[in-house]
């Protein structure tokens, strides 16, 4: 099971606790049925919302991420359900993220622009199969960016911007990963390409989980 965990920019709320409870109980249930079960719940510690909190609280963004990650673990520990098998963090998965983007680029599904890298949605014919969305019906202004070939394309790597106090080196210049590629890389690194259950909040089905499918299948050329 790979279940999308929280972005650590504030204390968790009931919406963050719910999937932690659901998937922890599901793991216990499956194990009681005799199934060996691995549960992965990631911690997203690189994200736009963390930069916004850092500016508001007057703290470095990495300190904000560490602070709220520790509070998330403390709060969910008090639920008494134990911890997931793995809790990968984006900051520990950057080599895998960069490698996945490079593979997408080599497969013609990613292109650089002004220090960022975008996924070429038109190059992935089954895009929208999970959520039932059609490209013609999608809003095109959700993720603006210079040099995008299509308004539907989404960021895999974001170039460093003024006001952001952290960045990481990459073949395309300093910056940070996009939100969606983070989970594709963390899932593959912990449970591989093929696994039984992918979970998260219903609001993540589009675009987050839809984009994960496109990235993972696009890079590996298999389901």
C-alpha cells in the first residue's frame, strides 16, 4: 500500500488524520487475514506551502518542514496505531526524483524550459483514464509557467525563484521537484512499480494521482 501522506507546513487536521487511521487499520486487517503487508505513507517536505509558511513565521523553510514533520509524527503516534512500514521524505529521495525526470525526458515525455522541466501531457494518450477527465474540459490556468508547450503540461522540476531559501542542484539548474513527481519516485523506491493499493484523499485523484500514473508509466513504459 502506498498512501499519500501530509505536506508538513502546519499542524495536521482531521483530514490528514483520517487516511492515517484508515490505512493503518487496513494494514492490521490484511495482516490478520494472513497477508504480508507493507504500508508506505510519505512525508512531503518540499512544497510551495512550506515556503509560504516559512515567510509567514520568519523561519528557514527546512526548519519549518522539520518542525511540522516532528509534530505530525508526535500527533499520529498518539492515535496508538503504530507507524507505517516506511515513511519516506522528499528530501531523502532527490536522486531518484531526478533520475525519473531524466528517464521521462529520454522517452520524449518531458522537456526543459527556463530552468524548469514539464511533462508533455499530449504524449501520454491514456491521460485522464483514472479521473475520467478529458483534456478539452480541463482548466488551463492552474499551473502557469514560462516556456510551457501546452497549458495542460505540469511541472516535474521547478526552477529556483527569488524568495525561496532552499534549492537543489539538477541537470537543469538549481530548483526543486514538482509535487506529483515526488510521489512517483517515493512509491517506486519503496514498493516498486507494481503494487496493490494506492490511497490518499479523494481530492488527490485529479490531478495528483492522475499525474503519478502518467509519470510512472511514461518513464517505465509499463503499467
